[in-house]
C-alpha cells in the first residue's frame, strides 16, 4: 500500500474528504439530487376486498329505509330505523378507507359518499329536526347529481355502475318527495329502495364468490381496465405505478 502523503498542500485547510461518486454536484450554487431510481423500492400490501361489505351495507340500510317509506313501519319507528341505519355510516367509511388503500379511487369515492348519505339521514330522523324531510329532499337531489356523474365513469365496473343506476331514480324520488310531500313519491322511493337492496346483495354475493374461488362465478360484467385488473398479469397491475397517488409527489 502506498503511504506517500504526496505534495504539501500548503498553508490553510486542506480540500477535505473525497465526496465520493454519490455526492450531489454543485452547479451555479445549486445542489442536484443524484438519480435515486435504482435505489427506490415501492411496496404494495395485498388486502381483502372490502366491496362485499360495502354492498351488503347498502342493501341492509336500503331495506330499512325502504320499509319505513312503504309504511311497513309506523311513523313512530323513525328513531329505531335511524339507529339501524347509523352503523352503515361507520361501515361504509371503513370500506372507503380500505378502497383508497387499494388504489381504487372510484370505489372509495362512491362508498365515502354513501357513508355520508346515511349519517345525515340518521341524525335528522333521530332529532326530528324542523323541516328535516325537506332538507333531506334537497340533499338527495344533490346526491342525484353526484350519482349521474359517477354513472358516466363507472361503466367498466359494472357492479358499481348497476348499483348507481338503480340508486339514481331513488334519490330523485326521495328528493322530490321531501320537497313536495307527495305520498306516492315516498312509496315509489321505498319500492326503489328494495330494488337497490336486491342489486347490491347480488353484487356483494358475486364478489364474495369471486374472491373465495379466485375466478368469476356469477357474472359481474367487468370491461376495459376493470377486466384487465382482474384477468391481467402482474405487469398490468403495476403499469404506470410511479404516477399513482401516494407514489408521485403531489396529488
């Protein structure tokens, strides 16, 4: 090993330790980060699909509210129905949280909005707030606008799309019933609520069977990117991963 210290650097501090090849060069007073792509690892955590829970929650809550609107329960049962619907807020909020973690923004957004629809309904029914039904009517018409926009983008996810398609006329009937007080609209909304429950139950059951057997058992009707997400290989799942939220620097 060569121990020659080399020429005397002269007075004053020396040049300091060799910065090495990984150091960021300084150009014009600015420092630039080295290329970190070769050292970057993206870790994905598989989770169980929360969508069956979300759809079953929609079904149960829709049955309870539909029965109240159809007159199966007396008006004095509003508080009891509100208590049975209130857990739907918590469950669907949980489903939304898990769906965001699974990188499915459409399902997460839909479930979060459904969760947000059960909470005000339950609180208004429990507190018997003045003009509560009229306020809920306007709220349901606002949900109808949201649902219309979601229908336009969820067609490849046929289960979500179908639930929205049958929910939209119910939101319309509920909204108009709350504003006008028309009894026939309330009954119509109740009947549509049972239809929503049937469609949501089918979607939940089909997704559970698919998850258990790792193949489609009952037809769900996925198409486009939704079909590739289930039938495609791992390279399809990871395509454009570096541009997805949570990986890229900004939303």
